[in-house]
């Protein structure tokens, strides 16, 4: 027979299932004993049946163990899940706390902010780099090093004017800052702003910085002749003093020599009249000096009219009829009859014979400057 509860085979005569411990009903469920036995006998039988049931359970405790595990196992799983969840939450909070501590420590670390500024700048992350450099500047009390780094980043970002302004502020606060000067010189050279570079170098007051940038120092161009009025043809030479190799550019019409770029090679001959000579020297670093202006007025006087002998009058062939012209030393005389002479006229080298009849003799003097005198003249009547 099979147990009606668990389906296990039960030996004939067994009262309880050895597998599940349930009572086996071989006959319809009623208690015939109680109908004819006294109460004490019935109680003894009931107690005996309870004892057998307990024995059966002890012999095969699988049902109780299974039931126990069914109740205990879910509780253990739930307890283990809660412990794991608590551990993960604690670990997450701990990690967040550590991260917050590290972030706060780095945020308030000057060295960390500078290192990150340099690293992100090198990788081209200029906006991030500037943020780090700016924080480093705050931590250092607007120290020079992070400020210079900020200027470098600004320049690399394309904010040239802002970078220059920041470096100029640093120099104004610390005129002996070699690093700030170096960065600003680099920017102005890169931008080819030589006028600004010249002004920067000329404004150096610190001797150490001045020595460092000696090669950039603008050089003054000088002229061999001082400005003024000259009565002779004059040539002006341009030069510089010192050891720097310079190029000199000039103009004679008053315009900017840095624009026309007329390079000086030989002495400049001044024309007659007013001339404004402007010149500038550019050193080997390309830094121009101050543009110098020199004004000259060349007024070459004309020579006096020549003295002619004999004086005007009537002459006969019997008298001395040779015409003499007084020629000053270094000058030349030209003559003609009846018309005013020029440099293309006959050259006077010796006395000239009168011409028969009435004629006017003219002569001019040309001095060493090429200036012509007014003509001198005399009228002669030569009779035979």
C-alpha cells in the first residue's frame, strides 16, 4: 500500500508512514476500540499511537528537516542580501568620502593646480588649463608664476591682447621680472610688433633685465652734419655708435623711413633748398630705434658779375682793343658778343679782341658750386 500523503510504499501492518510520519488508514477512519474499551484503555492506546508516531518521525526526520529548511532558508537568504546591500552602501559612501577628501585636497593644492594646468595646456585643453592656472593664482595670492602661465595660455588660445595686458601688469608690479619680460618679448616678436617691442625695451629700468636684453636695445642713428643752413653743397653721412650691427633706412621727403625702407649705403648729397632728412636704425634683432629728423637749408650764393676791361667806349685800331675778364680763383668764365652767355658759350681763357663796329661784350662767372653769376657787359665802338 502507498501512503496517501507522500506516496511512499508502506509495509502491511504499519500504522504510520516511515517516510512522512503520517498515520496510515487501513480501514475507514473511526475508532472501534473506543466503542468497547474503557477510557483508560483508550488513553493507553492513544499514548501508544503518539509514541509510535514520534518514533516514526525520529526514524525518518526528513519531513521535519525539510519543513525546517523551508522556513529557515528564506530567512537566511534575506539576511545575507541585507548584509551585502549594507556592505555595498557603506563601501560606496566610503569611496565618495575618500573622493571628496581628495578633491578638496587637490582643489586647495597649489602644486596640483599648477601641474594640471601644465598638463592640460600641453594636451591642448586650453580652457581647462586656464581654469587650473587661475585657481593656482588664487591659492598663491596672485603670485607671478601662475600669472605668467595664464598669459602663456591666453596667447595660445589666440587672446594676444589679453596676454600682453597681463604681462604688462606683471612688469609694472615687478620691473625686474626676467620671465615676464621674456614672455612678452616672445609674443611681440612672434606678432612682428617691432614698434611695441622697441618701446618695451626702451622702458626697461632694471639693470639686470637691461643687460639680458642688450641685443634688443634700440640704436640711435646719427648724422655727420648738424641741421642748419649751408652756403656750400653739402653731403650728409648717417651712422650708429656701439657694437650692434644695424641697418639704416632714410627718406629726404619727410616721410616715414620704416615704410619706404630706402636703405642707406653712401653719403647723401643735399640739394639746394630745404631738405628734411629722416632716418632710423634697425638692430640685428629687428628692433627699430627712434626715427630721427634733420632739416637742412642749402642756399648757394651766386658769384658776383665779372669785372670787364677796358670800360665801354670808342676805340680805334691804334689803341689796345683786347677785352679782359677778371676770373676769381676756382671759377670759370664764359663770354659772347651781343647776347647773354651760358655754360655752352665760349670759354674765356685769355683776352678777347674787339670786333669792328659797335658791339656789346658779355661775360659770366661759374663758381666751383656750378652757380652762374649775372652777366657783366661792356659796349665797344671800334673804328678803323
